[in-house]
């Protein structure tokens, strides 16, 4: 495909994620205050959008607690720096089997499966401008773990996100996820033009190579808006690749903990490095107001507790 480099680029900071990274770096934020402070620092460094998971403040383990989401979003909304709120809706689909010889019963301690409404309870309450919608089931790196996002669940969640007036960010971990996303638009579950995040190099989704990346880019309809990221040391090269291929950028501690070998990063560090790459390529980094205008977003108040 002919490359059409982006001239105006928005940057998403994925602040903490749901991986077991809380003890691998002291910079991975845990409490609502820590996450909000990290969001504010990332916004000051150039991130227009902050993508947020919450964690148990004591253990750092990923959490779905509504009070934690309320606390972090209220703190961000009260900040003196602007940013677009993007909350995850990806949790609650963790299926962990008992092992190759005894897949059933499931590993009850690790399995976390809830219904569509429960997976969106914090979205309905906090009313972010964007929330994620993982568009397919896939095996993850762990031996017996499956991230489950069935077609029925996607249709139910997609319809509710649309009803709430929140902009879904389609998380595509492989080409089939884009195929299904286009089907959801054709069915009227989601509206076009859609917003897509291309998730590269996540085992065992789309492999981390440029041929696969360009195949993913080619599968996105031309009038849709897309962004991309990869993991670890590939994070910054994919900043350049996404801009060169006509897209936008995501960085942050959810996907990468380091600035260089042996040098742990903060979210603001990673955003500042990405800004340098983008501007060094001759593109302009967009602020949150420009992103809202481009994506048709508007700030709304949360639902009262």
C-alpha cells in the first residue's frame, strides 16, 4: 500500500494496565491518586488521551471496583490540565482452565467471568469520552488462560456503549477482530467511522512484524481512525511505524516499563520520548481539544453515586 504519513497525531498514554507488572517497577501506579497523578504528568508531557485501568491500592492487583474508577476519574476531571478519558471495559472476561489433562473444573481463583452490564458498570457510572471494546477471543501467553469476548458479548456490550453515548475504541489483536468490528458497524451495533487500536505483538495475537502490521492497517476502512502500539522494546519503533503508516500512537507503562535496558520509565517519560519521535518526523502532536473535535467527543458529568 502507498504510505500516507500522518501530519497530525494524537497520543494515548496507557497508564497501568491489568498485567502483573506492579512489582516490576515502582513507577506502575496503584492507587487512584497515583493513577491520576500519572495521568496528569502524561498529559503535561503531551498525551491527549489517558487510558485507565484501576488496581487494588494495597496489593497492586488489577481490579474492577467502581469506587476506584470513580475516585480516579473525579481526580482527573478536577485537575488543572485537560485530557480525554478512556476507560478500559476489557476486564471480566478471564477464563482459566484447570490444565491440559483436567480442563474442568475451571481454575476458580483465577477465572473472572461476568455479564455485559457488569463489565460496563463503571462506564455507565463514570461516563468517560471513550471506552475500549475488545473485538475477539484469544489465547494469551499464559498456558491455560483465554481472554473471552464472544460475538454475543461483543454485540451486547457494543450496543450498550453506543446507547450510553460513549465512543468505543475497538481493540484489535488480530485481523479477524477487525473483520468482526466491521460486521458490528454493518449491523448498526457500532457507528461509523469507528475508532480502532491495533494491538501488535501480544502473544498470541498479531505477531510483531511490519508485514502483519501493514496487513492490519490495510484491513481498517479508510474513513476510520486508528492508532497502534507494541510491547517492550518495540514500543518506540511502533510510534514511528504508526505515524509513517498514517495512524496515531499509544505508549505507556501498560505495554512497556523501560526507556532503555536497565532504565525504568514513568508514563511521562514514555510520552515525552514519543513526542520527540513524532515531532522529529515532522508531524504535529494534537492536544485534547483537537482530538475531541476530530473524534466528535464531548465531556459529560458522571452519574451521581
